[in-house]
């Protein structure tokens, strides 16, 4: 779907900032989230979880729980489909343990009872006999000789000979000869970096309501970023036909990647099947932390060579990521994103996917990329400092542009990195003087963006209003963006378009709302569905006028005769055609199904000022500017909202957030008290600059914006803190104690 | 488990019901009263999604037993707009200034901001940020929430001056 050059100028609705269609429901408390659904006869589920990091399950005694009169069913692994393989088996293992509990919080059984309190009581009465096994929760320790083997047969064919069985996947990419490149450098710096696992931290815990009958037909309501993947996965895990399970996405209280898979949904379905009653499960916050997907923790080595004039001669990185007890840590994304902003003759990157006794990682906003940027952009900052070079000028000198061969293979199409760097350089923030004790950091960031299977239907109502059905749950204001694009094409006011996130029975397959794909892919399909509708509208007008349909144009919400017939008939408004559609050929419905190509990659540059308290080691982010290429901003306020939200999450990741495991392998901080996400008083206003370098792969030039915004912050903040403290910070988070220690090491105190 | 009688006023209506003493106020409001606007995000009073107003103070209803609300005047998000549906200026400002994304924290955030502006009708930006620091939002970076509360404060002071 190529860029439609005729549309680039003269937008009427695109680029405006209307109120969101879900706004009223959300400010009045009417919006229905995962936990807000009820059904007659509903039971409440609760899950029994392992207190051990690694243990063989010797037996499960459910008799005391079942003796409670409120308890209607208990399920274990035996209640799910046998014989699964591949990722379905991994997901089932994660949803309900088989022979072994693989991490603290791993589900081992579940109960359904008539009240939520009784279900919790009953879960405590399920007695599980464990044989405790040695565990490992650190990525480097898990790779060492003698580390406990977590799953003996988890490695795939990519792993080189001689690696520990906990190394389950391997990636290598690049081009040129890095040794040659390093030999050309005036200065080569190599550093080791680590980052801790962080959680997406959506405020809405996972919640669902499931109904599954003895006939194998079911309904599932859940908080999810993708209800078709939930349908497909639940059907596999329960041995159902996919079409027999209808899944409806509730209003979603945040996801950020963490709601792209299933956790409690198959369990609620199994309990419902066993009781023939609807079953609701709502996770507690500690369950969310212990048993849903955080991001990977990392151990990274990056080496970069630079000439005195700022030319980067070579880049090399080794990226080790643990993704919990299952394969899937996004180490290839870390490796591929690491040097993506730069035009390098010699580049080489290696990734290791390592399993540990931790929960199965899930996607978190540009999975893998923020850590890569932290390591690479920190080394570039150090090179600039030591060579006395301006960090933005160095990035401009080496920055990727159209035609550059990317560090992981492809040749870039039209991209906007240079434009973000120029806008950052010219922003007043970059030349503003720093206050005493402050440091400034900059960083670039990159994310691929994704397209995915997409299906959209647009139906005209008799009064000329429009019903648009999309299959991508609205996680960032996408109903507003879709309505804007449909209104733009059809020439109708924005508020005449009602956008619904349809259930799995009402549309063709839709990929998850992830990969920053929704405004791009569902938007592209919406534009095409509107154009399909317009063809039909023009056809009805042509028939009425008795002229060739090709001789009818669509302008400003009306069919208009064109060519030899121009001016012959009065324009026919959409409402007039709609009012007669029953008598002129039937309902008018446009649709479009596609797996688009050309999602359009995205780059950003962030500038951060941070002050470090030399007494406490505490960091305060005092000024923050996000510059990012959006391709084309459909609803600029929501683009800015993504920029600010990504930066805020990055600030938390850089400064405070981390999974802390004890020597016993248990998560020490499964709550918002000790896992501290930023509160309002921690943050400054976050300035935003929207750069628009159109994506050649979308009719309006749209690029996804949701994920790239979290790629630069870890590095930009680390550079600001390092420059403020006068010491390079190589480990995240930069909690006060760690910064204080670094300051003391530097001054020899 | 045995149940006890609880009486309170919720959004101006007298409420009388039986509840297990260990029932949390948020569960009582959501499950017995069907007021699902206030949400549960953490059950440990950190996230503020469950914020309601109890006798003129913002409270985290996930850490209040229903018995502790005996005889109390409670206002939830459902009680903030006028009965004819006219939004309160705080609600209007959140909608107009895009003070929400996913909307899950919004009822608690608005209920808190509504009380904050009664406690301090002309807050500085810093006072707003500290005043809502018991309410977590993971989507917005708080920027448009702060902007919305500033706009609501201005709107309320204009309305008060006109009265």
C-alpha cells in the first residue's frame, strides 16, 4: 500500500485533535474493563502458586479444598489438552505447571468457588508436595558450567556446541570486518552493562470471565491486546475448535506488550468446563508481578571504535538476555536494534537467549531495544566525552539515512533519524545552560514496527452515519484515530463514525495490538474499507443518474458527476444514498483484509537533564525532550501521549524499577511499594516534537509511534546522570544507593 | 462466614446490606452495589485506582473494611457528575485535555482531583503533582492529567467568581 502523494497535503480531519469517543465512559466510570463483567451463576476462580523457584511436583492433594461446600471444582494440568508442542506447550507449561514448578509464582492448580473470598480460602487448602531443586535466577550465572539445568531439551539448533543447556537460542548478524574497523580507530572503548527485569506495570491486573459448555462451545471476555491470539491459544490448550470459542476484548487498562498472551484465561475456561458455570478470575497485583511476563534482564558487552573527527569505525556487541524459564527472550531484537541508528562499515552483534527460574518474559514496548540503546549509546557518549566531540554532531555524522545498509542486513527506505537529530540540535533545550549539579544526556533509539494480519469492516447506517468495526483492541486512543481516517476518506464529520472493537465472531483474523501496528495497519485497512464503501456509493449514484460509475467522483461526502457529466446532476450526499440503499441494491458495506508490507521503521532522539544529589545519590530528571518521527500524526495529542508515556516508563526503568530476587529464588518486591513506578511528583513536564517523514508504505505516511518512545530513555538518562556525577553508570536501575556508591568510588571516600 | 449489617450513604443514597466483616469496601461497592467505576489495581493502597471519597477525605477503598465505613458518606466516580448527566468540570477537563489513555486509573484520579481542588482550589503544578502522587498512571506520564487539573481549577474559579 503505497504512500498516496495526493493526500499528503489538504487533510481536513487528519491532524486535528478531537475528543476521544471513549472519553465520556472513562471519566464517568462506565467503561467496562476485564473485572467488570458478571454472569448469572458465576463462580470465582483462584490459582494455587508455587512458593519455590524450582521444584518437582510430587503430588497435589485437593481433598481439603474440595470439602468446602462453596468449592465447585479444582483443576490441575490433567484438565488441559495433552500432546501439545512448540509455543503452545510453552504457554500451557506457563499457565499450569506439569512435572515441575519453574519459578516462584508458577501456577500448579486452580479452584472455583461461589465467592471470591471462598476461592482464596480454598486455594490455601490445596496441598502440593514438592521436591525442591537447585535454582538460578541470574543470566550470567545460568550460563556458567555447573548451573542447574532448568529444562534439558529447550535449546534449538541455533546454539553453538559446548554451551550450557540453559542457552536456548543464538543470534549473530552484521557485516564487514570489525577487527579492521577497530584498527582504524583513534579510540576504542569497551564496556560491560547490565539491566534488571522490569514489569510493564499496567494498572489493570489480568481479568477474565469464561463460559464453556459440555458441547465445546464457549465465550471468553478478557482484558487483552489481542483476542484472536487468545482464541487460538485457548482453543489449543483446551482442545477446542477455534471457531467454537468467541472472544470479546474488554476495555483494556493498559498492556504495553504484557497482554499479548494468555495466563488466567485457559484456567477459567477449564474451571467453567468442569462446572458448567461461568467462571471469573482476577489476578492480584502480586500475582501480576510473580507470574506474568516482565521484560528480560540483560548482561551486555559493547565495543565501539571512533576516529578523532567522530567517525565510528566499528561496532560490536554481545547481548545476553534471560527470559524466564522458557525460550523467547528477545535477544535478536536487542542485537538488531543496537547499531540500527548508525551507518557502519564494520558491525557485528551476537545474542544469547538464556532460561532462568523466573516467569516467562512477555513483550514490553519495543522488546529488547531499550537495553541495546542503553549499552551502545552509553559507549558513544563516553567516546564523545573523551574526544571532546558534540554528541548530536557525532550522531549526525554517522546517522543512518535512506540507502544506508542497516546493521542487520536490509537497506533503509525513507527514514527520519537525521531529521530527529536536527530537530533535537535546534531545540532550545539543547542549548539551554545547565544548573549546578546537572548533567545532560542524549540518545537515539530505533524500533522496527510491525504490520500483521488485519481485517476491517465499515457499514453504512440508513441515516448516513458510519459503523466501523476493527479487530485491534484500543490501547492508545486508536478508536479516535480510526474515526479520523474514516471521516477523512468519506468526507463525513468525525463524530458520525462509531468505532467498535469487534469480537472474534464478527471479523476475520486480526493480529494483536502490538508492534506499534494499530494506527498503521488497522488505519490502512480502514482507509481501504472506506474507499471500498465509496466505490459502492458512487455505483448507487451512477445507477440513479444512469451514467457510468467511472464518471462519478466522491467529494466532501457527496457523489458528484465528473468528466463529460460534470455539473449535469446535483451532488448526492451520503445520507441520501444511505436512506435509499435498501431499495437500490441492499446494505452498503466496505471491507478490507490484508497483511500489509511496509510498516515503516521509526527513530527518535531524546534530550535529558538530570540532577544528582551528592549526599543521597538520588536523581531528579529536571528537563526532558522527546523528538520522534511519526511519519504522519493522525491525532497529534495521542502521538504526544505515546511519546510522554514511553519517556515516563523509561525514566522508571532507568532510575527505580527492578525485579529483586532473593537467594531463595523468590521475588522480593511483588508490589507497588517496593517495585516503584514513577508517580506524578517524580516527573517533569515532558516536551515533545513530532517530526513527520512520511512512511512510503502507508497512504497517509503513518509510522507506528508507541514503542520507539521507550528506546532512548535508558541511555539518555544514564548519559545525563553519568555526566552529572562524573562517573559512567553501567548498571540499571540507577537507584540512589548505586549512584552514591559510584560517587564514593570516584572520589575515594 | 457470618455476616453483619452495614449502613452507609453512597452517592447520596442510603444503603443497608449484609456483608462478611472481612469484606473490603472496594469489593462491597463493586460487587454488592454494582458500582464498578472505582477499580482494583493493587489491593495494597499504592495505586489509587480504588480511590473514593469517605466523609470528605480521599481514601483507598481497597484497604478499608466495609465495617470501617459504617455510617459514612461515600462518593464514588458515579456520584461526581450531576444527576442529569452534566459532567463535573474535573471530568470535563480530563476529557477535553486528553487526561487519560487506557482510562483505568481515571475514576480514582478524578475522584482524588475532585477532592484536591476542594482542599486547595488554586494549586501550583507542584501541589497538583504531590496531591495526586498516591494515584498511579502508567500511560500518560501524568502530563495531560496535570494539565486537566489545572484547567479544571481555572474553570471552577471562574464559576465561583460568577456565583
